[in-house]
C-alpha cells in the first residue's frame, strides 16, 4: 500500500478508535438519514478462489472512510441506522504496518447483546492489537487476556487502590484543581473575569500531580511526564496502522519510563526499610512494595515497575478528553448545565457524577473498542443477524451504540440521570473493564466541579478548540471573578 493510502487509512482509524473530542457534530436533515445509503454504495464481497473480503473502492470511497466520517459528525444517528439495518456489518481489512498476525476484514458490532457477547469472550476476541503495541513496555493486564498476569495482577492492583481511598482522592483533586487554576488562569485587565485552558491547566496537570502524590510515581518533571504519557497512549491505543513516527516516540518513552521506574523502586525500597518512613508511606507504589508477596508467587520489581508506569499511561489523555467532552455536552444543554452547577455548588458529588456520566454517554472516550478474532465464531446465534466472524478479523465493538440500544435502554435519546449504573459502558465491559474506574469516578467529576462553581462559566468564543487526531490540545473557558 502506498504512503498516501496508508496516511488516509491512519486518519480514519485515529477517528474510529478515539472518537472526535472537539469536532462540531451538527449535520443537515438530509445527511442524518443517509448513512446506510452512503455505506452500502460501496459493494462488499468475497473474491473467488482467493476468498479474501474485498470492497469496490477508489481513492475516495471506502467503508472505513464513511464510518470514520460519521463517527466524527453524527455517531448516534449512524449507530441507530446500523442497529436497525445492519447490526453486524463488514468492511475490508485495516492496513497495519508490520503486523505479525493475520489481518482480514473489519467487523462492526452494534447491538447491546452482541457487544456484551464479544466483550464477555476474551478467549475468542482478544486485545492482540494492544499486545503488539505495548511490547516495549512488557506484558501488562491491558495487553493480555486469559493469562496468569491478568488473573493475578489485576485483583492485586485493585487491592492497592481500594474504594476507601475515594475521599482522600477527592480531597487531593480539589486541592490540586484550586492551586492549578490560581496558577494558570489569565485574569482580564479590569480584574473582573478570567480565562482558563481546561486541558493544560486541569485535564493534564491534575492527573500528573495525582500520579506523584497518590500513585507515588512523580516523574522527573511535569513536561517529561506529559511527553511519556502522550507518546505511549497515542501509539498503544490510537495508532492501529502503526505509523512509524508515533511508534518510535512510544518506544523511546517506554524505555525512559522503565529506567526511571527501576531507579525509583530501588530508592523507595531503601527508604521503606526505615520503620517510621514505612509506616507513613501510603501511596500506591509504596503499598505495592510493602505487599509484594502473593498467594502464588512474589511479585518481582520489574512487574511492580510495569504496573506503576501503566497508571500514568492510562490516566492523563483519557482524563483530559472526558473532562472536555462532558463539559461540552452539558454546556449544549442549558437546563442540564444549570442543574449540574446546582449540584456542584451544593457539594452533592454523587448527583454531579450522574450528570457527568450521562453527558459522557452522548460523547464517550471510546465510542468503539477494537478486538481481534482469535478463531472463527458465530455471533448472534439463533437470531436473524447471526453472522460468522472469521479468525483474523478486527471487531469494532460499538459500546456507545449499546448505550443507545432502544431494546435495552428506555428512551435512549433523552438526557436522564436516573439510569442504572449498569447501562454505562464508559469504562468498557467485562474482562478488560478499566482498572482506574474508581479513581476516574472521583477525579473527573471533581475537576469539572471546580469549573462549575465559577460564576457565569462560558466557552471563550474567540478561541476555537484545537486537537490532535486523538486528544484535545486546548479548551478555553471564561468566568467572572
């Protein structure tokens, strides 16, 4: 495949895996009714003898391209049409540079029951794509499926980050958000208002500060920590086509992080030998080092290092993105925005969290999740949509589509904070449900709360948000002092 085509596919896949963090999603009435027409204009069939799936395509016509465009502009309407007309849809394979595994067609899975079926079978639908990407770091629960590493280390890490920490995390985030805002807000000349870049002042800064104070992984400095997290998150989870420039950045960052972690662990273990220091040390890394003995074996320092490094990789860009997207969705709905502000001003954190989670249902971090078919599998067996997924297919699992499936979600287009927690797939589902869910369930609403309590909070109209393919680069708001 020539370089132009690879770049074109790469752009599509960035959008598919990341969603659109900042793009306007308004479309015309005509556009909103024609996804399936546009999608099915491109004929899709198996080639004779060879047997590979193939699209009749030219430079500007491809099902992946159509899917990516609609995911950016009007995903909810697209998911509605797919669930109604083609809930299990095929596209041709996604080019992956240097793939060491079979790479056949791409499959879209959109109905809630099928999404759950895929995510409930990690032995069939694996995270192989992530395993290849995360190899410079080493094996981690994010990159393995049914394995001792996942079975042993994920429960162990949950013990290191118990729910009893939620109050403490909330207090840390409140303090960090307040200090960061005071430090980075730009006060007007008359002193009556201030502007703040939510991404750089809060969305990135607070998670990195939390990495040092709560997780015990402070890094050399703020700039290096952000470079590490950005390079690895962008390549590991948003560079499926394996663009070389992004890959090289991630490899370099992984090597630097592991070297830093090795040195940090050595120094921390030496410090913990002092009983007084050990008694006071209560960050996650110190807990890990004081609790290395497992039922089956001792956890080695390199495994401790990989797990603590991964907390940074998973925690910064994800936070900055959902903070911006939740704010955007709330601010588009004046009534809900005012009710969320009332919850923030009343310090009703549980009520505020419901507003934030419902906002993110309309614009989640990952509207689809990629999985890899390790073997042939029939999905939706016994239904009219029964489909054989062949080994080697990339399955794009529509978690946002599942959250709007009218068969299981009453009145899905309405903004309602009364929905049961079980319908939300904001942190994934099943075997690979996010380890950091507890931390995020405190951190994200509390960052947003620090803004909602400001007087007359509004978006700065003269500063259009910027973004890289996967993450917001800035998001300016203004408020009265």
